[in-house]
């Protein structure tokens, strides 16, 4: 891409920064010593913990090789054609969207993506079926975390983990201005992967990424957003994600709406965003979004939707903060 996106890089703002840093610091102390290396599971009293696994690379040329060789084999495996096949596109990356973009103030169709920190997360199911979701780089001390929906990383109770996971921030029309970031580790809350049915109230997960080909962390390259576990009814959120059919999956579709609670028994947030179709799972719900700077905070993410155009998100709370704190400790163990 030839455009300069630097003015649109996500930057942290003052509203929640101090309190959020303090919360994560306290949670990190509370769970210190629980995470060393890359454990299968870690938890603390009152906290759901983390279920994780080392990212699986299962592609030609990767078996028996060094870590660097395996990562390169994975990057080579995700050819432009294979990425397009994951999106379900049939007419190539220039296929036009059949819907109108929701907010005329943003000109992503001409000038580039709405957010450099938002990108496509491509992966395969255990049976080799290619798929994708939307994910977001997280502004944290490690600069390695990427947030998405849990169902984009693990199929849920009785299911399996995804493999061959790669994050591509700000992808548009096949262009990848910040490179690609392979997964080192993927994780969800154990409340998502256990039980007898999906727990949509905990449908969030994270990827600990490796650096790109330039040796940059994902936040160093593309920017990132802090997670703010205090969204409220009536607060406006801006949602952006790589919606699939009838959209082309090669642009960030945009929607803005006011948060409202879902009807019981679900205890989720919801917004009306009809242009958030499959492929937008994991899209960030940004609070305090600034159109000029691209700054904001992640207050939720796309989880499940209904046939009326409503999209729901888990309610981020102290448990979510504990999950992030544990992921930060795990990220510190990455080579």
C-alpha cells in the first residue's frame, strides 16, 4: 500500500489508562508464579485462568525443522490464493462489497483500513479446512498479544484447537503493509472449552505472536489498543471487521451503535450491526474511538449474532483482566 497510515495508528488515550494499568498490575501480582513457560492451564482462586497450547504448524516442509524453518514454511503455506479461499471469495481480492459502509465519515474503501491494529486471523481446523476471523493487536507491555473470539481458536466443548494460525494486520485488497505474525501460543478461558455447551459469556481468546519478517512485534508494527473492562449500557462503540459474504472479506467493514444488554438468560452486550457477517467474529468493540487518530479502547468483541442484525459480545470484567494478566506472563516466556 502506498498510503501513510501513521496518523491513524491506534494510540492510548487518558480516559481509562491509569485505572486499567493499575488493575492489570494488581491482577498480575495476584497470579504471579502461576505461569512459567507455556503451561496447559493456569488459574487462581476466583479467576477462571487460562487454557493454552503451543501453536501447531502442520504444513509441508515444517516437520523436523527448526522453529524459524517451521514459521517460514507456515508463511509460505498461506499463499494469496489460500488466504482468499479461507475467506470464501470466488472473484479474487478485488471483489466488490454488495453492502454500503455504515459511516460516511470514514473512507476506508479509498484510503485504507479503519484501524492498522485490526487484521485478519487465518487458520485451519483440525481437518484442514481453511477459515478466518478478525483480531486486534493489544497495547500491552509485551507487545505480543492479539485478541479474538475464543471460537476462532478452539471449537468449544468436545472440539479441537485450530492450527496454522497467522495474524495479518490491516490487510486490504491483498496488501499486507505490516507483514504477518505467526502464532507462538494460543489460549482461551477454560470456561469456553469445558462444559457441555459453548459459554458465550467467555468467548474471548488470545494469540501470543512471533515477530514479523522485519523483527518487529505486532504492536511495534501496527499499533494496538488497551482492553477496558468497564463498558456501560448506552455507551457508543465502533466495530470494525473483515465481514464475509455478501462482503468481500478484504476490507474492514464499519459499524457504530450504542451498547444495550441482551435478554436473559444470556448476560452479554449487544449492538445492531447488520454488516458484521461471518468472518467478523473477534472484531473489536472500540470505546472512545477517535476518527482522526484511530485511538480508543477495546470494550468487547464480536461473538454471536442473530438473524435480525444484532451482534453480541462478552462483558469484559475483572475475570477478563485476570485472563489478560496471565497472558502477559506467558508472553514474557516467549523466546
